[in-house]
C-alpha cells in the first residue's frame, strides 16, 4: 500500500532560523512527488513537483530535494508569512486515474 | 487565466440529507479530482473524472458520486449524510497525463449535524 509520512508534525521557528521538513514515502511506481502549501481553511497551493532521485527545485526561500525514499523541503531564513501547513503527496494510479496520496502535513509557525 | 473555483464555500446539513458540491476547472484543464480533508489530516482521494467518466475511485462508498460536464466542470454528490462526512471537500483540476500537476480550489466546508 502506498504510504506517505511527514515529520515533524509541527515546527516552530524564529524568523531567520533555517530548517528542513521531511517526507518519506513507500510507493510502487512513483510518477511524481508534489509539495503544496495550505493556509488555514483554504485549498492547497502548488509549490513543486519532483520526478526523479537527485532532482532539486527552488522558489524564493524554499528548496525541495528528492531521494529514492524521501524528500526534503528546506526553508532558508524563513519569514512569518511562511507560516502554513506544508503537504507532501505522491502521484500513483487508481484504476486509470492519477491520484495523489498525501501525508498529514507539517504545521510550520515562524515567529517574528 | 481563471483558477479552480468551488461553491458553496460553507454548508450545514443534517444526518441523512443529500448534498451537491460544485467545481469549475482551471481554464484548459480536462480532468477533475475530488478529495476529502478531515481536520488535521491530509486530503484523501475520492474519485477522478476524465471525458465525463469516472476513471478511478479511492476508498469511498457508492453514496459518494459525481458528474463531469462537457465544459469540464464537475459535481460531487453525497447521499445519506453521516456525521463523519463533515470535512473540507477539495476539487483539483489538471491536464490528463502522468506527472501532471493538480491545482486545487478553495474547498467547500461541510458540517453534518
């Protein structure tokens, strides 16, 4: 069974204090690993897609990396506006549908 | 370019009732997926529609059903509502194809009393 586990569940950082979020996965036939940001009461906002081990993508203070068993979301010098829940998902097939299997997320709080 | 929209934003129903949620896809997208997100959890896949047909379903009972229309908009119908159906319902649109990104709407918050 496809599984995605995110850690830690919650993370509190001071503004400017860099850190990493972890996403470990077990899946048969990875067709993409996705990172989303979700603000309270809103839909997930797309951040990155990674397709193969060794791939890296960057956007502002965020950098996502991928290995064969896990992905990391590195946050460099975070600001309070980076506070959100960060969701990791793997894309697999359900019938002929491409479904996303999500982890439970990491709730990030950046304190000023 | 118009993003994914959903209606209504909030809804309160009582146990046993039926509900219909609506979703308009992002311009140019032909595939719609529905997810259920309980509080504090990641979204769970309900089903996906492509070319007006359901082409895959997660672990949800048949009382969860859907439609996709020729303009690629979609509906999620839930019959015989249960208390556990209270959740944020998310619609995501994408192009068809492996590895294509799914873009989410703002969601509909359903409360079943």
